[in-house]
C-alpha cells in the first residue's frame, strides 16, 4: 500500500527534525558543550569537598542558579541557540530584538552612534551571528544592550589608559575577570587584545555558557579548565593558555605570578560584602595594577552587601570614568541629546547613572609608595555627589 501524500509529508518533517538534531549533536558547539559539562561536573564534585561559607553563592545567586539547572543536561537545539538562553545571566531576550521593533532599534542605533564618536570603530565588536547571536541589524551587523555595554567598558578602559598597554603584541598579559557571565566581554576583549591570557573565575555552572561559547568562537584557542590536580601547574603555563576557567571556590589557590588587570562587571553588586572584599583583597595581594568595575553599589534585590565602591576603595584608589550620562541598560533621551553629553555631565543637578565605570589603581604601587588611607579608613571621594558612594 502506498503512503498518502499527507502521511509522507508528516514523516518528512519528523525525519528532517531527527536529521537536524543528529547533525547538531555532532556539531563542534555541542561537542564543546559536552566537554565543558564534564569539567563542570568535576568542579562541582571538588566543590562539594570544600566548606568555605564565604564562597557559597549569595542568596541572590542561589535563586538564579536554580533557574538554569536545565543547562546541566542541555539538548543540542539549546546549544545551537545558546545566546537565546543567556537571558538567565544578563536578562536580554531575543524577542526584544525581533524585526519591526523600529522605534527601539532607532534608539539603540542612536546610542551606538554616540558611542562610536567616542570610541571609534577600532574598539567596536558587534554580536556574532553564531550560536543564536541576536540584536538589531545596524549597518549589516548585530547590536544589543550587552554589545553596547561591553563597548562602553572598552571605551572607559581606553580613556583611563589601561587598554593601550594590553594591546601591545609583544608582551603577554594576564587579565582576570570575576563573574564573566556568558563570556560576552571576554569575547570582545580577546578579539581586540589577542595577546592576553584571559582567566575567568565564576560559579562552575556559568562555564556551561562562557566555556562553551568561547571554546566555539575561538576554535584555535588553548582553553583550560581547572577541575583536578594542581592549579599552580596550570598557572605556571599561563602564557601558553588563551582562556583559563577557575571555579570561584579556588580563589585562595589562585596565585599567578602576574595579573595586569582585574575586571568585574554587573557582578560585585550581586555578591555579599565578604565576597566582594575577598576578591578586592586578592587583586591587591596579586599586585594587579588596576581593578576595573562597572557596578551599582548594590543590586536592589541584594540584602547582603553594603557598597561596592567603598569596598574597592579600601585597597584601590578609585577614579570614576564618565562615558554616557545614562546607565548602560538605558537609552539616551531627547534632553540628553539636545544639550550635548559634556554639558549634561557637567550640570550639577543631573541624575547620574547608577552604574559607575570605576578604575581602581593599586594603592601600594602608585609612585612605588604606600598610599595613605589603605585600610579601615573612609573611602576617598569618587568625584560623586555626597551620598552616592555609599548606601
Ligand atoms: C549579572 S551576571 C553579569 C555577567 C557579566 N559580567 C556581564 O556583565 O555580562 C553576574 C555574574 O557574576 C557571577 N557571580 C555572582 N556571584 C559570584 C561570586 N561569588 N563569585 C564569582 N562570580 C560570581 C555570576 O555567576 C555571573 O556570571
């Protein structure tokens, strides 16, 4: 008996889906995911043997981690569109960037234009289309709030003279990002500063995003995960490694012979005061000349933290770098555009962005001398109106 056309069609669809899933299961991205997951599971096993309470996720992050438990057993179709699932980390949803959202696209394009005037095309890295990359199409490239946030950070780093040194091709540098989320900034940074070893310290679960993403986007890179043996051995070879993933619970064991920049973005604000202090003290102890932070002093839903900028100021001399008069998730409003950015920034009664680009300079290395006020004293002025630097 012959199949009816309708029945044949239905089988065709099923077969097409099965073929697609089988192909995706064999894809480089999915194989990278499986490899990363093995590392993550081993990291979680190691972590279970450790009991340091200060390193346990804050109440804020315990809740977040539970929301993407499914990433521990992700389907190939999920990995194929990994970026669609990173809303768990930075809150951006693909739906918000769908076609025909013209007025929103216009606002993002205007913000991009203002940023390009400040940063130029040299530092601009659009969202790649791979792994479900999404955003508004502007001049043939994709951009979203994450893309512009990272670009803003690169501009702040350029303005504070951190970046030029890190872009020198001859000299290998070590950059340490604490709480790198889905790995978007690491992607941009490594694209413009290729001679850098990028160390990511985070909860192991986050490596399911960042490890899979970066391993797939940089197929030639040497990527290492610390999940066994000695961290010291890996750190001894850091110059030959492109990306190194270290679980947050191994903070005490993290002692490379060089750190050129420590970075934290939209992450200290979600930790406990003790956790932020542990990272700031570690960056100081490792002689990192700079600690860069883009954070609010505290996330509205986090009750376990006092003030990010005050804690940074205990060990690093902070300088606020103005970039835009609005926080990164916001668009520029008409008033801002009409008055000009500089004029608006100078105006006294302006509402300042609650996210601050702060570059902290290591207190002990400024002019080779200990800078007074390093511990237990009031934080110096960040150039902010009174009350803004603390809760
Ligand atoms: C909102 S996400 C931001 C991610 C990324 N920095 C960005 O801006 O796209 C916060 C990040 O901080 C990490 N994080 C939270 N608490 C942490 C801790 N105690 N140690 C290390 N990372 C932590 C989270 O796992 C996550 O990767």
